[in-house]
């Protein structure tokens, strides 16, 4: 489980790549999932992007997996 430090852009959580509890840069990104240009405006989804500050591994998780 992630801990919330005083800096909201950095959280401490487990990194699957290096295997440790490390600080991560966190951001939210809107990604277009459709490859078809005519549907692109309707296929944008929010993703939580984390980047490990130790090894640089990046992880993207879709935020609205309903």
C-alpha cells in the first residue's frame, strides 16, 4: 500500500521491477485507447502513471476499470 508523504507528487510503494519499497513519481495522464481517428475523442481514459525513483520502471494503471 502506498504511503502519502508531504510531497503529493511522490509516494512510497512497492516496485515490481526492483522489488523494494521505493519512492515513485506519480501523475495522471489521459490516454486515447482507440486507434480509429473517428472514435478517438470518445476513447480517452485516465491512467495513474508511476515511475520508480530507484530503477526508473514505469507502471500505468487504468483508473476507471468499471
